[in-house]
C-alpha cells in the first residue's frame, strides 16, 4: 500500500511540475470524449424524434394511403384533367374478406373544397370516417363527442372539428351546436378535438399537415353527399380527381401478426395497383426496425470519427512521455541505484499516463455534457432541431476508452524508461 501511495504521489508531482504541458497533452483526449458524447446525443435525439412519430401511428397499425401518380394518362390537356387513382372499395372488401387477425379496419375519405361558417372561412381537410378512428389514433375529444355508429346508420350530417379550425370558424361563438357548410352542405358541430401535433418526417404522404385543421364527418354522409369526384378550378384550369378512399388504417390483434398481415395486404393491393403505383403501404413496425438499424450504424460511424481524436490524443501522450523519459534519465538512474526495480519505473510512468488520460476523459465528459446543454438551449429557441439526449453508455464508453488509451500508449514509454541502464543513466547530463 505504501508503495502504491508513493508511486501515485510521485506521478502526480511530476505532472504538476509541467501544468501547461500536461493540459496540452490532454487536449486530444478531452476533444475526443466530448465529441463522442455530443455526437451520440444528437443522434439519439434524432432517433427519439423518429420513434415518437412512428409511435403516433401505432406499432400494431398498417396504413394504406392513396397517392396521386406523378403523371396520369387520363389527362386530356394542360387545362382539363381527370385523374382516377387510389384505394378502391373493392380493395377494402377483399381485405375484410381474406385477411384474418385484424382488430380494426378504419377507412378515411377526403371530401370538400370550401368550409365556411357564415362569413368565416378557413382552409381545412375534411375526412369521412368511422367512430373507430378514435381507437386507432392518438386523437382525443376535448369537448362534446366524437362520431357514433348511429351517425353512420342514420346518415347524419354532423362534424367533429380540430382545435385550430374550430377557433377560426367560431372566433366569438361556441362551436358546439353550431352549423358549418362544406361545399354549401350544412353540418352540425358535435365535438372539438384536443390539440395535437403536425405530421413530420417521411412517415406519411401528408408531411407537414397540421392535424388541428382536420374536420371529421361520418363516412356515409361523405359518400352520399359528395360522391367520389372532387373538382378543383383554378384560373381557367380544371382538374377532377376520383378517389374512392384516401386511407385505410388496419390494426392487427397483436404485434406478432403485423408483418404477416402486411405481406398479405401487399399481395391483395397488387391485384389492382401493381402497375399504377397509386397506393402506398406504411408499416410503423417496419419503420421502427429500420430506424433502430440506421441509428446503430450512425452511432458506430460517429463514435469511429470521434475516436480519431482519442487516437491522436494517445499518440500525443506517447510522444510527450517519450520526451519525458529522455528528460528524466538521470532521475531514473538514481531511483534504480537506490533499489527501484523495472516494475517500479513502469508503474510510475503508467500512473502519469493513466492520470493524464483519466483526467482528460473526465474533463471531456464535462465538455461533452456542456455542448449537449448548449444544443438543448438552441433547440428551445430554434424550431426544427432535434433535442439532444445524452446516453449513459456514451459517457462510460468514451471515458473507458480514454483511460485505456492512456494505459496502451503509455506502456511503451514506461518500458523504455525501465530498460535504462542505471550506470548509463547516472552519467547522463
């Protein structure tokens, strides 16, 4: 124990004699550890953001979306155009009849162009759907009620408004019980949805769509009142689109069935859409696995890049310690003459290199956490940036590697010092 304490004391004393040199030697380790922690924090933040978006879609969900082809052969000229694409009712029928293991099948049909309440109008997306939509999404009702089975059975003209569209259509009045018009057809407001988020990433075709501007009506009312044809006129141009269903949300009974069901659904869709390329299948469970694989590769890449700084820091430690061996040749000779063994000399030099790398690693952890904190403050001020998330494994791994670097790169100078001939060392000036 006395030997160990004395070795530590001598090692620390030698480092403190050259404070600036010791600090400069540690810089490579400090920057390497800080870079690992900061980069992994940024990557983890991006991963969590993507996982949150996927979680909103549901791990058991399978989403089928109608997508407009880039070019359609039914276009007659530049000003008149008729496009027929997307999910058909026959697709829905085939899925219901031939796909087992589904807990819910929720269709959505986009309708309407103009939404007004007396003199107030607002841009909105109107969807005809069923009451089950509330069970398969993260939407919740803030006031009133959602759609009910009786609304579909009796073809009622009722509507549930998103939070922001409700404020714009009814700036002074209570929306509940009020009447709005969708393409001049009156609908009574029965519910207001709680505020929710904006679709982002590459998860859906409606990237950036604000869900608070959505408006939900019964599917039967949407089909009977508006049909399948949607006509848009703009400054002399005319476009008619025929889409029977905009989206289908399928919910499997368990996560284990999701991939098998998605394969079955793909084969069904190929019967009608193999050549058209007008539907897309989104499987959140597949996206989740893909994000996790990508993140693992990203973390490995970032750690590899940041490890270059650790390598440079290790080489710096080795160079400085080799120079120190030359400077302290006479000291080594005196210690050997007084009875110090080669093991004692190796231990002293390893204490110094390990202290350099360990202290550099600790300072690097502090710098890395500070960088993550600064990025978090920037995230709070600038929209569009992901919140960095510091992981414990990045701290432990980077600090452990930094300490190991000190041992590995300090071993060669320590052995060189121990090999000094005591007689030659004593004669050294």
